[in-house]
C-alpha cells in the first residue's frame, strides 16, 4: 500500500499506539495494593516538590497527609497533571534525573480499602470517588467540574482519604522503623519503613510525633572497606559473611538489591544525577541494564584494587581474599598477592569422619590464615600416598593423623598452585599386617614431585597413624583402614571412629550402634571373648549358654606387670605402692551355676 492511499482520518487512527481505555483499566496491575507502597510514593512526591515537612494525621476511618512543598503548580492545570497518567510537574532541579513516571498517586486511588480521596492545593480542592474513578467514564472524564474553591489557600499539598479502620492501623504499622533485614524477600517495606532514608531531607510526623527517618541498621556495612564516589554519588563498599543486602538511597527512598556474589555489599547514596535506573513505578528495585552493570564493574574494580594492594594488608582478612576468588577466580589467581591456607588439625579421639579434620575443641577450630607467596607455610595436598613393596596406594583420609610428626602444616584454599611448593605426604608402613589392618608405624616423608616418593624417609615416632578412603555408616570392617601402631587396642578404642560416617537419610542411633557392635566384633576376633570396661548386662548375657538366667555375681581379676594379682594380698603394710590397679578380666556367674570368664577392653 502506498502512503498516498491513507486518508487523513486513517493516518490519525494509525498514529495512536496506546489504547488509553485499556491502559486505564489495567493500571492497578502496576501496584500491590499496599499502603506502605502508597506512602512511599506520596513521600517521594513531597521530596520532589521541595517539601521539608510531611505531617500525617489519622482518625478512626481516615487519614490526612500534608506537606509544605510547592504544591500543585498551575492551578487547574496542576490538578490535571496530578491525575493524568505518565505526566508530572515539579519545580526541582533534579527532576530530570529522578525521571518520575507520573503514576505514583494511582497507588492511592487503586487501594481497595480507600473509598474517597480529596486533594487540596492553593485555592482549589478535588474529591474523588475511587470506585467511579476507574469504572465510570462519565465520572472521570469531567473531573474538573467537581473542583471547588477554598476560602483559605492551602500551602503545599494536602491529601485526605476515607478508608477502612484496618487501613489506619496498617499505616501506623508501616511507619514503625525497622532494622531487621528480610534477606530472601524482595519487598523492601518488610525491612524498612517508607520514611527511613529521608533523614536530612524530610521531617515526617504521625499524629504530631516524629517518625524515625534514619536508615535501617542493616544498611550500615558491618565490615566497611572502601569509601569513594561513583558518578557524583557517595559509595561505600564492604564485606559481609551473612548473605546481607546492598542498598541504594534514591533521593531519600531506600532500594534493596543483592550485592556481589553474596560476599560484598555496598551502599550508594544518590542525591544528584542518575547513576542507575530504578524500576517503575515504585522504585523497589534497579533495572539490570548497562548502567547497573557499569556500577557493578566499578565496585568490582574498587574491591580488587583495595584488597590486592599490599599497603592495605593490615586491613585484609582471609575472608576478603576468599571472596575475591569467588568473585573472579581467574583474576584473583593471577593478580592477588595473597594465598589462604587452612591449618591441619587432628582429633585424637574422633567420633566420626567429620571430626577427623577438627581439633575437637570449640576454642580451637580450623582456621584460615593469610600469607603472601614469599612467606607461605608448609603446604600439603590432602590425602596420603602409601608406599607398598611394589605398588603405591592413594588414600583420601588420614593426613591429620600424621600431624604430630609434621606440625604445623596447612592445606591451600586459595592461591596459584603453580607459584607454590605443595608437598604430598608419603607413608611406608613396616612388617607384615596383623589382623588385616595393623602394621608397625614405619616411616613417612614429604615429596614435592608428582608421583615420586620422598628423597628422605623419617621414622614415625607418634602413633597411631592411619589412612583410608572408604568410610562406613554401619560396619567398621568395611572401612579400608591401613594402620601403623604399636597398640592395636588403643586404635580400636579411639581412632577407629574416624571411619564412621553416618548416612543423613537414615536414623543416626541405629547406625552408631551397628558401627560400635562391629568394632566389638573386631576386638573379639583379636583378643577372644571380651566386653568393654563399661559393659552392660546385655553384653555379658551374649556369652552365656542360658541367656535368660539371672546374673548373680561378677568377679574382677587384676594384673600387675603381666601377672594376675590379688589386690587384698598386695596392698599390705611395708609393701611397695603399686598404684591403682585396673581390672583386666571378669568372671560372670549365673543363678544356675554357669560361669564364663571374659577379658575387658
């Protein structure tokens, strides 16, 4: 079709690209029917109008909000601008940067608990029935006919509304200051009142009492690192370890958003310019456009420049460096002057695999320490290489058991491995195995060459040492232990639990009991019929032919220097002090006369 074929009327129709009636009927979708959102819009308009005070007064079923700004400019045209969608008029030199959408007042007129709203400014006043305003063209199209003149002019803008009593309570609740951050909520008003952020800009009162306008406590960075400016706006950057939120103060209105990689947070205070673009209409978020990405890139540069500068080392924590590696691992690996290493600790009496790598002392947990490449400590890879006569086996667990031989030692958590000497611990157990697992402690060494044994072997002087790869939830015999010790029973009393790893999907107690019973089976296979020193009657009955017969006596037998002794005979005057004797065996007797002798472990 040629352009000359279009009539003037048709061209006029084709030029209209917005269905105004449809937009008007759908306008409620822009808002959430929340009074805190409406209050946020009204207070923001007061700021734009140059107000210094906003006074809110409530009754049982109404509220009035009045500011002392410039009010509606241009008389009747000012009212038209107020009511017209996507249009605004403020005498404010920052208004172009703020770029209001011109629909904020709609949040009030669309609220389903508000029946009537009256706007008063200068010498004019207009009352709107909110139901007719959206549904009756004959009503809203002649709104100007309902304007009335005021006997006394109104300074600023006054908004009065009739509402349900529940809404009055909601207003009072919304204006209560908040300091707790709802981390996983995108609703900013759960973590701040609409007034918080206007300190130094507006004084806000509710029923003649000042409302707190200072920022919530969560916006104050806990670990502030950097103070700078970005496109004329004050910017502070910090580290957080609790998945906090970052914030932007947009001309007094607080906006919450995520920080960088849930590790670094920031606070940007915008009082001029437009460094980012808030979402419309309520500015409860930031558009993730080029401007937003430029801000994040700037923050990222500031973080790296600060943390990687050696002059700032006194202020740098291991967590800061770890966060940089999470933020940009490639850049941190090549540019960061620091490494993070975690000390290797062991628990001499672990309760589980999880305990193996901890000190067992809440006052001395594993710690991560900051080093430079030049002052790096002894670094070891996790795991143990076991030198056999003809082969080498790799075990994933057990390195901490060698700690008494090599203390202190660390594992690398962050850093460039190519710039560091990281050793592998090798172990060469000696003699033939006893009872499948147990060897003489042998010797160990540290190699800095891949797949090559150490050049020097050092005798193990602190045992037991051990290594394994497969843990178990129920049976200790399923753990592929290799143990170097001179005291088998000591290992089975303590370190054998390093191989216990409970399955989280099953009940813990049955798993623990099964593993404990399996350790008892291993002990009995080594030393014969025996029970633990803290035995129960059930433990004893397992060795009786008649397990239902009552046990009437348990006699203890003691050893001294490998021989059984009678404590009553050796503890006599003029006899040497033998110290405290520990029973090594017991005899169990039942009511039927059955006897059984058991060793104690």
